[in-house]
């Protein structure tokens, strides 16, 4: 998007889902706020939608994905192409082509994917094809959303192939972003010496603190090339419902004098944008999030290609359309998603007896396909600490409720790396840029009662902090078997952590030190934030929205060295187990900072044990070791040749 599309009115981003999603435009349940449709679209208005068809041999797919990540298997890291995946696990080719032809016969344009059809046409022709009409509706966040005025009916050849329309739902769940400003207005940026031990942090501060490889490090890659270890040759995908300004990306690099310090001719740039179902503009309420995600990923791996997959909103249908485009394109090696929602919200208890967990299954299949192709998916673990969900009585009846132990999706999916994290504390010497790592803490900040879904009642007992806990839906994956996660049967999260920050203004109980509660820090006021360029000014942001794209940038260095890794959790837990078994006595195996104090509103970081917890998982990375480059030097002072 050009910088001509600039000014927007800022809206608060700390909004959770309001109403639950259904696919195929099924009617909303009684408590789920159905979308009130407005004026019908003009017949000539262009629209697009996706039809998804079922996979074949799901048991075979599970077995293959396991083998692809098993170093003892002859299939290890022999990733499939989308075409190979289609041949082995996609819908019957004749059925897929027949469904596409049936839609083309209606005058629509159809692109065939591995298991989906991307359909475009005029609103009139789409409505006639689906025996309905399309109108603009309003999501709970205020964003416009295309909805059907009645349940769509697919042509016979499409429905007989098992096709389901992902779009035009009449009752929609929205995921929420995890970025929050620490203050309403822009930051007053003073001299380049950093201001305190807790930030605000520029990208170079975090690269020194987490010991990224020096920018002067050159390595031999899996393809035999010798090149700078900066993400060169890798691609990071960002999935978000907003566009970004190229000038903001330039602004953050210019502040740190990247070109002068690196010797490069120009600043790194966003590689490209992919607009899915039309995308969203820079006036989206998720614009802060998109700016944060792109900048964190690109500053962490300035040699990488960063692609912004821009979807219209964070409804389940558009999120899945975005993931389908990503796996079909097969261009991104790593995909970061800084959004999520309550996992329990898909269960029958939150839907008056109707179970919507099949939506999680459909999304899981997309992650599994991506993993089979070698793609790594990362997701923010959430910002409600260990208390992601309110009680059902609040959601169903709009009655006062409390937050309960629970986790966020998509982070809870076992084929996704859930990224939690901490408040980083660094060295601070007046007049120096030194940001050497000192410590971290993962203390949550108790929240005041508030109305998260705008249902007219407050929910109490919440905490701000990195999300984590035990999934109520996903089984414990093989990579967690050797780790004490506190559950013998179910998936636990997060898997890893990085900088998150704390003390959300207007939401937390002040002061942000737990009220001298030992569980919440006993007076510890170390709460940090990062600095992001938005609309030509600098803002301080916090949330696991920071940690997921930050890890994406760091992981790009791992992919540069060794090629695609698929489900990153296999590497994380292997490294974590090796560090545990070594007892910390072998420096080369100490890939993670551990024993980080904290509390997530439910348990302390001493639970379930010293080597894994519900805020940082296996710990926070020592990046130059984490990416397999312990023989290189770590980054030095920000704005230096080793950390430009």
C-alpha cells in the first residue's frame, strides 16, 4: 500500500471475540450475536470466497508428518511440494476439477488449490450461484464483513465432492490481536542512549540482549553457500488483517542508522503483500499489530523476504483463507500469527450444546499440510496469562463472570509453536547503548474487572501476561513426552518465550507489581516494552504480539543454515531436553535462559518444574546457539557493525 493511504483513527485493540463462528454461513446460536446485515451489495461488486474439500487418508498424513520430523526416518526433512501433497492426501482430482468446472459454468473464475477452490466473480453472479444474496454486515470490532442473507447452497457437483463454503457466515467469531500500546500518544524520543533497564527497547537492544549472531557472521548453508547469517534466502510470512506503511519500516531502520552501520546501500524492505479476499487497509483496527509484526520479523532477519498476507478481518473464515493461500503458495518458510481467541469458545458449553470444535480440526489440517511441506507456524500464546477464557455464563447469558484457567488458539494446536515470554531487563549505563542481558521476569499484572466482549457485564479475576496452560482439546504431542509439562495426556503451552512486556494502561491494577503479592512479584516493577514506528511516529507496544514475530526473525537464521524445519517444536524440545540432561554444565547446550521467576495468575514459574513452565515453555533463546551457530560471535552494541 502506498504512503498516500495514510491517516486513520486509532481504535483500541484489546478486544476479544464477540460471538462464535460457524462455517458454511450456518445460523448463529442464540447467544452468538448474529451479524445484522445492511444494504445488499451491488450486482457488479467484485467478491471472492473459498470452498474447501476434505482430505484423504488422514491417518497416513499423521504418520508421514511424524516420519518427516524423525531423524531416524528415511523420510526425515524430505518435504512435500503442494503438488505431491495433493496427489497423496488431497481430494480426488476428478472431484476437485468437477467442482471447479461447475462453478466456472456459472460464470465465476476459479483457481484450484491443493484442497480448495478460490472463487471470484460479481456479487450478483456469486449470489445466484449460491442461491442467496450478499450484504455488508458489521463485526463486533466494527469492521465490515461480507455475509449471506440466507444459507448458501452449492452446486450439486461441489456439494457431492464434500465442498464447504468458508466465507459469508451470518454469525462470526473474531480472533483478537495481542498488541497493546503502553500509552495513547507517541513516545518522546530523546538521545540515542537508552533510557532505562527495561526499555523502551529498539530492535538492536533485543538483539544484543538475546545474543543474536553478529551481523558480521558468515556461515555455510545447507546448500553449500557461504553467506552472511542474516536470514538471506529465507521467507517469513505474516498473517494479519491490516496493511503497513513502507515509510514506517524505513523509519525504524533509519533511527538506528542501519545503512551507515551495516555498509548496505539501502534499508531492508517488505518483500511483498498478498491480499487475500481483498485484504484490509491501513485504516484497520489491526494496523498497530501489522506494523509491529512486520518490523519485528524484518529487523530480526534483515536479509530475509517478509511477505504480508493481508486478510479482511480476523474471522475464522478469513483466517483459514489466509492459511490456505500460504500453504498453497508454499513460499513462506516460517509463518507468524499474532492473534488468537479462547479455545473453550468452540466447545458445546459455550454454544448452548452445539460443538464447534470441527473448526479447530479444519485449521489443524492446514497446519499439518504446511508442516508436511516444511513450513513452521508460530503463534502468540495470548495475553491473559493462564486465564484466557471467561466463564460460560458470561458468554451465553451476558452475566457477570470470572476468568478461568484456559488457553488460546491457534497457539494450542500441536503443529504450531506457541510463543509466550517475559519482561526483559538489560544493563543500562548513561550515555551508552549497552543492552547486555541481565535477567527476565514473567510476573503477570492483575487486571481490573472489565467487559471483554461488550456484553454488558464485567468479568473479574483476569491477569495480563504471556498465555499458557493445558489444552482442553488437543492431545499431548510426541515432542512433549520427555518434558514435564504438568499433563500426561494433553498439549501444554507455550513452547518458548521472548520479550513480551507488561503493565497495560487502563486495564491493570496499579501499580504493576502485584500489589506486593509474592506470587506477582512482591514489588517487582520491572515491566518492559518495545518501540515500533506507526504512522510516522514511535509508539511503545507490549504483548505476545512482540514475541511471535521476534521468534520468526530469529528462526529465519536457523532455516538459513539448515533449510526448512517444519514443526519447530521438534527442534525446541530436542534442544530443551539436551540442556536438561546436561544439567547446564555444557555451555554449548545451554540454548535457553531458564529459572525465570514469574506467575501467570494460576501457578508460579516453579510449576511444573525448573526446565519448563506456563509462561516461557522451555525458556527464552540464546539466539546464536539456538540457530546452531555457537561458533560465531554474538551481536554487540546496537548501532554497531555487529548489530546495525
